[in-house]
C-alpha cells in the first residue's frame, strides 16, 4: 500500500511489554516516510492525551562477505 504525501495510518500495537507504544504506524510528510509511535497517557490533572515519537524506518543491516580473490605473482612472499 502506498502512502500519500502528508498522510498515514496508525494501528493498535500488540504490546508484549508495558513500555512499548500503544499504537504504531507509518506516515509520509513532505515526501519522507517516517514511523510513528503513540503512547496513551494521562496527566496529573486527569487529562488524557497521546505522546508521540517519530523515527526513520528501521532498516536491518546485512553483512555480505566480499568475494575477493587476489592473485599477484609479483608479491615477494
């Protein structure tokens, strides 16, 4: 699904830890894809609100073993 610019979608998160966000999703702002996390909170005065965090999408780095085969007969060893 392609996200239109300046829009997004947020879904309820199936939390396994209390510190994880209550809701997560992706948004696209000014043509930049971002992940959003929301926590449902309540202030000391009892006002309910969302606390939000934005981050760049997670990209799992993979290590690729280079396939280097150097053959040089001029090496002194």
